C-alpha cells in the first residue's frame, strides 16, 4: 500500500487524532517561538545593562518590532492550537 494511501486511510479512520496531532505541532511551535524570543530579549537587555554606557544605549526600534512580531506569531500559534484542539472534540 503506498504511503499516501495509508495516511489517507488513517485520516479517514481517526480524524480527531490527526487534528490533535496538528494542534500539538502548532502548540510546540508557538511555545518554542515564545521561549526563544524571551531568551533573546533577556540576553539583549543583560548586554545593555553590563555595558559601560548603559544609560546611553537603548534597544533599536527594529529589534523591538521583531520581538513584538515573534511574540504575536507565537501567541497566534498557541491560539490556533487551542482552536484545533476544540475542533477535534467535535469531530
């Protein structure tokens, strides 16, 4: 049996399990993105604090925008994971 045919048969027999697997993928991706962004931001601020001219140096606006975008994408992934998990209970 070809691989795609086996996967399609599995999907037809267990749609809730497949949707939950997709929700798990999105949840792991979103949580990893949020965690990596928080670690990146804490490293940036610790570098600013330890620099000799800490009062004169601030984070660049582009860095703040990128952190905000990564956070919003991470939360969107977690929201999508929650939505898919709720949908899988209805299937």
